[in-house]
């Protein structure tokens, strides 16, 4: 029953002389207690309870079974309630599952309706017809005509006007890059720089080849290249986003390039140079005394030659861009045109042979320099421009030509010398590898330390040198190569879609088709 909390301590002290007291709960300043005494002490207990105003807790009405049976019945009722709760939760889950696709379907329908209404808002229309215009890849025009004829039951008129090259690049015409499967991942690096204008050469294949060659020369190692390729393969197979899978493919290609140059140029495996010795192009280890110094010179010459080939390719591509756009004057008389190419190769030839007759120097060096200075006045003459301010235009044109000449000479020198970094970073890669193996050899007497030094050293080289070689390769392509022919100010082609991104992924339609 219930006792006042104020007198509970005194009651407990008195009953402890012949019984026991258990506190079972508390409510409104009272304690629910259970007093237990031997049968012969029941009268003493009764007296004690009356003294402390004991309020008996009455048995619930209708309770007939004993406590054990009552507890069993309560537990059974609890189990029945739990079963009902579980059944109710199952019903809720089934109902939620039936509605799981509803938000996605509703969102998809809303996006389709929004895209359609937005497109219709741009159409010219009357009561009975509408007119829509836009850009379509030429290869898709027959398919578009067939589809529209089917939808409208032959009541559609379609007029397609092809865009012709010439008269300059069309920067307002959107461009859909259509590269093959191998070069497609490298579009990430191209788009990071810019989008080619319509009529401009797509630089993706050239970027891929140039970057892989530069990376392989700077990071040539069979073992480390294999690790890099394995990381790329994991990204390619496990990547959830397309961009991650594309970067994985670039890693694979970079690793294969490192394996190729490590095999045929350095003979290096996990930083140990000269192990593989069967290639006629193999360089001696760069730390092997006079022979290594000789091959270091050869490596520097090869790096500069690689730069000369890449810069020359960029100039040739610039000439092609201008010719395809009908800009023949710029394709010829420009610092990165035919005149610039003749000047560049003439200067290289004179640098190699040391001297030449005047009748060779004049057409290869003198004439290109004069044409670069007179480029703007000559362009004005051919364009029949000029007029009242012709003298002032001529003077300013000559001043601009002199500045252009200085800039051209400095640009060719700086761009060519910039490729020395390829040999420098290849040497840095070899130096780090040499330091790693030197430490391992010095600690050869300590158990496990050489193995740990080699493993950790290779991890550091792959992470650090791989990052540096990648950044420098991209930098050389962007500034020294792209700067010759690629402006990257085009407009990307974004086709009209009524499919949601999830539907796009499900149908696996390429973004640029």
C-alpha cells in the first residue's frame, strides 16, 4: 500500500526488527511499499500500519488469477500487440514502396512539361501552325525529317540550310565534339581550356598524344607506370560518375605511356634504372659518371626536339584553321602562319649548322622578319582599306609590326626553351629514385627497413612526381601548344531534351549526339 514519504524512514526502522520493507514506486509525495512479516507477527504489523496511516492498495476489480498467471497473460497481450505493430509496419512499408516511384515519375513529367513549354515559348506560331528553328547535326537531318513526317502525318515542312566554311569562324554556331572512343575521355582536358569554334580543328586527339608523350618522358618507369595504370583501371571500373571513369581511362593511358618510355628509354623498374637493357634507345643511368652526363645531354636535346615538333605542329594546325576559314592572308603572313614557320625552322637550321650563305639567310630569316613587320600594312592594302588617315594607319601598322616581331622572337625562344623542363623533371624523377634506393642500401643491415624505404619511396614518387608530371604536361600543351592554333571561344552544342537525367542514364545516350 501507500505510505507518506515523510514517515517512511521511521516505519522502515521499526519493521526491520521483525520483517522487511520493499519500495515499489512513488506518486504525489507517497511511496508504494510492500511489507513482509512472518504470520505470527501479522498483528504487530497491523498495529504498525495503523500507526503510520497505511493506505492499502486495493486489488484491481475482476482480478481472479494469481500473480504468475496475470504476468503470463500480460506478456501474451504484449506479444499480440507487437505482432499487430509488426503487421502495421509491414503494411506501411508496402504502401511506401508502392509510392516510391511516384516522386521520380512526377519530377520526370514536370521536367518534360517544363522543357516542352519553354521550347514552345520560343516558337513563332499562329492559330493553326508553328515555326521552330534551331541547330541540328548534319548527319541527323534525314532522321529528323523522317520522325517529324511520321508524327505530323506528313504535314510538316522542313528546310535545312547547311553551314559552309569560309569567311571566318562561326563562333555563334554550337559545336558537338564527335571524337572516337579512345580520345573521348580527353575532352575533359580540352573543355577545361575552351570549346573549339565551328570550323576550328578539334584539338582533342593532338592533346591526348602530346600529353601522353610528355608524361611518359617525364615519368618513365615500368613498375610505377603499372601502379598508375592499375589505379586508373580501378577508377574506370568502379567510378559511378562518367567524369571519374574518364579520368580513370586517362590514368590508364598515362601509366601505359610511363611503362613504354620506362622500358625503351630508361630501363627503369620501381626507380631502379638500367635493369632492363635490351632497347637500342636505352639511356645509361643518369648518375653513372661521364656516360650518364653524355646521355643527360642527349635527353636535353631530345626534350627540345620534342618541343620543336610540338610547336611546329601547332603552327601547321593554325595555318590549316586559317585556310579552312578562308583567311589566306593570315594563314601566310602571320607569326604563327607560313612565314612564322619558315622563320622558326630557318632559325633552328642556322642554330644547328652554325653559319650559312647570305642567299640562304635572306629568304629563311630576313624575308619572314620583314613580312611580319609589314603584316598589318599589307593586310590593309589587300583589304583595300585606308583612306584619309592612310599615313597614320601605315605608321601605327609599322609600330605594331615591330612589337609583333619582338614578341614573335621572344615567343619562339621562350616556348622552345620551356620544353627543357621535360628533361629537368625526368632528371628529378631519376634523382628521387636514386635517393630512395641509396637509403635502402645504406639501411640494408636493419631488418625490414630497406623494404619499407623502397615501398614508401615509390608511393611518394608516384604521388608527387605523377602529379608534377601531369601538371607540367598539361601546362606545356595548354600554353606552348594550344597557344599557337586554338582559341577555345566556341559555343558547346546543347541539344533540346525532354528526357530527365535519370532517363538519359538509363538509355545511355551520349551527351553530344
